[in-house]
C-alpha cells in the first residue's frame, strides 16, 4: 500500500538541530498551531506581519489559517511553492517556519518567514530554526541566496537576520494595518555570508524533496 510520504514527498522531510525538529505541516498539526496562535504571538499594540492575520476575530482566524495550510499544499508545484514547516522544541509545537519560492530550479532563491508563540520567544529558538532552514536551503536544496524582511520596528527579527549574515536589500513603504504606514527592511543572505551556528543540523528526506522540486540529484 502506498504511503502519504510516497504520494507527497515533502512529508518525508525532517530537519533537526539539537532539541529542535521541523517537519512539513500535516493536518494533525493545524489545530495545535491555531491554538498556539490564539494564545498570542505578539503584543496586540504591534504588528510584525505584512498581512495582519492575527488581528482577525478568533473564529475567522481559525478558518483562514486552516485554509491557508491546505491551499499552500494544494498549490505546491515546481513553478511556485511554499514549504510550511511545523517547529517543535523538546517535542512541543512552538511555531512555524516557511520558505516561499518561484521558478526555483532557475532562480535558486527563496524567502523565509516564521512565527513563534510568545511563551517560546527570547530563548534562541527563532535563531535556531532560521539557521536550520537556511542550512536546508544552502546545503541540501542548492540555494544561492535567501531573502527575508522585517519591519524596522521589529528588533527581534532583525537581530536574528544579522546574526546569520543577512545584509540590507532595500526598504519599501507598506500599509501594515489599514491606514498605517510602515517601513519594511528587505534582507539578503548569500551562501558565502551565511554564519553557521554551533548546533549541527541533520536533514532527512532531502533527496525525495529535491526530485519533487525538479532539482538534479547529482549536484
């Protein structure tokens, strides 16, 4: 009998770094992630996301979050994909780490984005998960550059990027909440500039994912 991993190879992916584990989000992860988000990701007086999804009423956010994960899986293709990873630390689900890419076999670049539950912030987990996903991209998926971005008032996210070697890549003016101007600092990380952390990163299932993404297996 076929397994889900054979049918949809991203499910084989497992990235670990010490007590951290990241795997592609499955249906059983969605409810715990929504509960974590409902418990709070950021101070309500601030907004770290370009799409202010955490401002939505709880019942609306639950449905839209579930629909987002199902949609990103259904629309996954070689031309455009989003790799949504559930992040666990010491076995407890703590947030998500994502990579978004278009025409990846040619561009060899992806944009990272993430969030952590408030109870798990300030403990180095955000840095570790970004280090792990960048290692996956550079060492196992053949990325040449990785981009990210943070509003200029999001000091925690900016610190993580600086630690890993990202450089400034322009600033854009964005409407963050309705009628609110914010400045988005775009960031760029190259393979040569990547600052690796002390925790070794183990990646399993990368070969199946490479084939699924249309990447050569002999690079």
